[in-house]
């Protein structure tokens, strides 16, 4: 599917939403002229050379002009000339590199994050986002890092452990990881207030987790490694969310519970 999308879009589409970057107006105008002008010139040359009856000339010109307008209005022209149309936006995007999301436990003392950042700089990695979650045995840092394409998850783990990190988890990610967390939480809160039944989906989106819907699993023994989070439900007693290999932090648990309280309050008001 990825190779097909790359073929159709020339590799310039967004990896997240699949859309092409919006071209500049001048380039779009020139592209439309380039699509229309040769056909119009050729058509007029044929009409002048053939000398058809007046009504036939009008009908042919009107039909071809209508077809050209439809072709230009639809994305056909943009697909045909996509490489040139989107080149200015594609060049900066090509320099982003690979994005990674990293979770690492550090000692809660000065200089530990600086040591990790120093080791990452050796790999030419750039820290684009940082969230700090206090935990019992230190702090749990969540980073979004951009690296050259030849850097692997193993390279990042080794560098972070060399800088004093432990319990490191590295995942490839997309530009969505750079969305401001507070803005995202507020948007999801508004969604829950408008429709309290959206609570489980909002929590899953907020935490990047999966809603556990299997009743047998819920009734059985759930993992105690922190990868399953239970949230009170105003309707069914509780919701459970799973994120294998990525334990929930106390801060994430608190956010999910606040959303549940908000949904319960909103449901009470609307009764």
C-alpha cells in the first residue's frame, strides 16, 4: 500500500494524512496554462485548416473547452505535474529525516538529560519534543527525535544507555507526535463534553492505546506490568486500555481519570 501511494503521489504526500502539500498559486496557474494551451492551439489550428461548418466549429470548440475545464478542475493536472507543482514544499520535507518516539527512565538529578542529549548529538539526532513524567525511581522522559535515515532504533537505545538512561523503548513515529499535548487534551475534552459516550475512544486517542473490548480478557487476570490501565466508566463500571511494551505513567493515568470525571459530569448535566 505504501509503495502504491508513493507511486501515485510521487513521494510528496504526507506520511500521516496522505495529502499532497498545497502548491503555490503561481505554479498552479502555470500548470493549468500548460495543460490547456497546447490543446487549444492544436484545436484552433485544425478548425482553421479544415474549415468545417460554423455550427460544427462551435460544437467542437465548446465540447473540447468543457472537457479541458473539467480536466483542470479535477486533480488530473495536479497529478500529471505533481513533481514540479509540489517541489518547493517537498524539498524542506525531505530534510526532516526519520522521526522516533523514545521513552527512557533517568535519575532525578541535574545533568542526566544533558548527558543523554550529548550522546544523541553524536548520531546527529535532534530532540524535537520532550515531556517529563515523575515516577517513583526517577523521571520518565518521553522524547520525539529526528535522525538521519541510516540511524536505527538499536543505535538510539545504545546511545541513550551510554548517557545513563535505562528502561529505554524506541518506536518509529510520525509528525502527529509533535502535536502539542495540551492542545490535544483540550480538544478531546471538548469532544467528551459534547458526547460523553466518546469517552473510551477519546482516552484511547489521548494515550495512544487500544480499548480492551473482550469481556473474557477483562474478567481474567490482566498484566500487572503497567501496560493495562483501568478507568472508571459511568456506564459499564470500567474501561480497560492496553499498550503492550509501553507502561502507562502516573501522569497519563491522571489525565485519563480526569476525562472520565468530565464525561460523568457532562452526562449528569444533560439528563
